[in-house]
C-alpha cells in the first residue's frame, strides 16, 4: 500500500519530530525489550496475533551496572509476542525476549505472560480504558530480579485524527535480594493522522521511583521518542527514534513494532 502525503501532513510530521528531538539533552534509561504505550487495540475473539518488538541502543553504557549484566552499548533486543483474543474484552499474550550483545552473541532472556482487559464501549465512544497485568521471568543478563510483575492501567481517547493514550504503570520485582517496592513508570502516547493509514507523534516514558515515595522531580528519568505509526499491506508498523532528557543511562535508541494479524 502506498501513501499520498499531503503538504499539511509533512508539515505536521516535521513539526512533531523536531519538537520531540530538539528538546532533548544527552542521556536515556537502559532500554527494555518492549517499548510501547498500550491502547484499546486487541485481537478479535478466537484470533491470534504476532508482534515483533525490536530495539537497539545506538549509544549506551559500555560497562555493566551490576555484575553479570549485558552492557547496553549496541545491544539489540528482539521480542516476539504471540497474542490471542479470548473475548471482546480480554486478550492474552506471551513474550519470548531475545538479546544480542555488541559482540554478536545471542541470548534468550526469559519469558512473560500478560492478560489485557479493555472495557466495553459504544460504537461511537472515543474514550477507552482498561488494564493489563503481566508476570514474567528475566535472565540475570538483563535484570537483577529473576521475576517481576507489572500492572498497567490503560486510559485514552481516539478519534479520526487524534490518539491520546496514558499508561500509569506500576512495576515490582519479586526476587530475593532486590527491592520489591513497586515503582511508578508512566507512559504517554500522542499521535495525529497525517495521511491515509499514517500517524505521527511522540511517546514518553518516565521512571519516577518507588510508588510510596516518588523520586524528587529533578532526579526522575525521562525518555522521549518521535514516532510514526503506519499500516502497509495489512501489517501495522510503529517506528521511533528516542533519546533521554535527564538522569538516563543510554543514548540514542531506535525501536520498531511490527504486527502481523492472523485472520
């Protein structure tokens, strides 16, 4: 499928990308294997889906932050996600994260299971809300904690031109010898339609510290991505270039999500 971009669409894309990238200062958190803000999109009941999450740290840490960690410099992460529509409101997913080090070694990095709920809506209702819960095992190469849990509320608005999505995420490590205090890591996504099946905008990811006592504002970590969402021949593609704003570990990061529906 080819897209006819209008001058207005190109103006919006350039303006959004410029505002996202020029505002940044030189630093980003260690990139997770999944860099995504969740929306209301789900598989239809009885249908499977496959998403491929890919990201690479183009400039990052050359030394590990704890013994046994894979340093983030040039680390490539590829995570297949298999999903299944249980009902109109429930979807299950399985993640199988892989990582390649700067030396070219490929490793499996555990697995995660998730269950996503999106509340029923009327056909013309632009607002949506839901909840995603996730439980997983991670290899010591990419996490000090072998087990973890995530609770991700999903709140948003979508119309013909705009998408606004907010994920006030709470993560907690479950292993021994690490802090098990829940931490707050919000995610935000805003896009505008610039052409048929093409949207441009930004995604924001933050680390605000323990939920019971948030880190002081000057010490919080912020990461911003300029992104494009497009549908090509029935395949949904999300592509972004991100950089850290403050108190982050890694530099430039490229990310993509490629969704293959099975109908």
